[in-house]
């Protein structure tokens, strides 16, 4: 079996050799052929890690059969939903995955479906919580009188109204509030005339 190893540490101060040594020894004991090692020194909370991207590109080309990583948090710390998507991407590429320290997290093992079902449920709850926090934030902003959404386009009659209000000495914030637009939108529209 062709295996790729993914290893990640967060900072240069941390040593990745412990992970690599044990993952290599595991592959040797299993009789696996290591075709590539992808090593990142970066936070796991972002997907723009160089080796991480290279690993997924190689997986999409089926350059290896199994991705072996130390633990799930070494693969990603972006959240359950994103991590589940990464595992599903590997599955879609027909690449298996295995966590060295978490025996239950093995796409070849007997717990595969159960673990994915649990991760999917947690990801769903995470999306619901995010949606609830977003709605609460929008409600708070509305209650504070903030204008939300895409700015309203001004009509030609609005421009005439702006001109009249400015001649009366009405301020840009007051004009914006009366027209339901940001003051800069009113100001920029008036200057474009």
C-alpha cells in the first residue's frame, strides 16, 4: 500500500520529529511504502498551509492509497465541519485515511461509518450555532439602527432631493438617514452629478 504521511506542528519551536519517527515506524511494521511526507509548520486553524495543499493535490491524482496522520488535530483545527469535509474529500478521491493515535478514526476500520456519522452530527450542530449567532448579531445591529444588506441604489429623484437638502444645510449623515442609505453613498452620488 502506498502511504503519504501528513505532519504538522504549530511553531518552529515545536519538534515534528517525534510524529515523523513514529509514523515511519508504523508504516515499516505494516509493510507500507511511504511515497511522500507532507510537513507543515503552521497553525491548523487555516487551510492555506503549503504542504496541506500539496497533499490534497497529490490525493486528487491518487498518488497514494492512504493518508496517515498523527491525530485529527494535526490534520486540521478549523472546526468539525471543515475537518469532516477534508475527510470526505479524501474519500471522494478514493484515498483512505488513518489517525495513528486515534484507532477509531480509520476509514478502513470497523468504526468508520459511526465516526463519520458522529462528526457529521457535530458539524451540523456547529452550523446551527453559527447561524444562530449570525441571526443574533444581525438583530442586535438592527436594534442599534444600523443599515444592513446591500446599499440601496439612489434614484434620479433622490439626487434632486439630496441637492435640495444640501441647499438647506442638511448634513450628510441626516441625508443618509432620511434616504435610508449610508451618508457616503449620498455624498458620492451627489458629487457624481
